[in-house]
């Protein structure tokens, strides 16, 4: 199957739909191989909880902002936060002087786990990149930047009902 996908990716007569299918398939395969180590401490978390931790890795966020960013209802966000608090991965803190507004932030344990996860991913990608000649690395990075730029111009379809 891999050879068929590689063939489809380079044949000029493939349709854009076929290319999209190949791209998605390859992206998922690469994500599993490189970005999802089997010994990851957070790999057992449900996706919604993992998304919250990943977002908080970049800094604390008000619960309402997290709810909007992640496309989940306020009640679902509260349930996710409760579960992550019980796991000692996040904590609720008051935002500034308004004690009614609660922010979520990673606990030191949560930060350590997420930082380790990030470090492992970087080391895995580094191992792959070191096997490639410099020109191939530059081409890959340029292609990724081009794709990321194109992604930012495409309107995202609406999510389901917002419940995860």
C-alpha cells in the first residue's frame, strides 16, 4: 500500500482529491511514527484533555477562552478541567483582580510531562532530519511552510455540536 501511495503522490495525472487522500494518509502515518511515542505519559489521556494540556503548554488561559479556542461548550470545558485537576495536571487560578474569572494553568507536574513530550518529539524529528542531506531538509521545511501558509487562508468547516 505504501508503494501505491508514493506512486500516487508523484504521478502528475492524479487528481487533487487523490493527492489530498494521500497527503492525509501520509500525515497520519508520520504523526504516529514521529509525534506519538508509545511510552508517552499523556498518551492515555482522552483527546480533549490532551488538547487542553497542549494549549496550556503555551501559557495559562481563561476557561471561557479555552472553551472557544477548542470548540467545546463551557460545561464540557468544566468537566475536562475537573478531570485534569484530579490527575494533578492543571490547576484553576484567579485571573488578575477578578476572582470570578478562572484561568487554567499546567501544574509543575503537567509542565514537566508536556515539556518531556515536546523534547521527545523534537529528538525523534532530529533523528530523522539528520539522515537527510541539507538540501532535502531545506526543501521539506519550505514545503511545510508553503502548506502552512495555504492552510491559514482556507476557512475551517464548523465543528459538530461543540461537545467532546
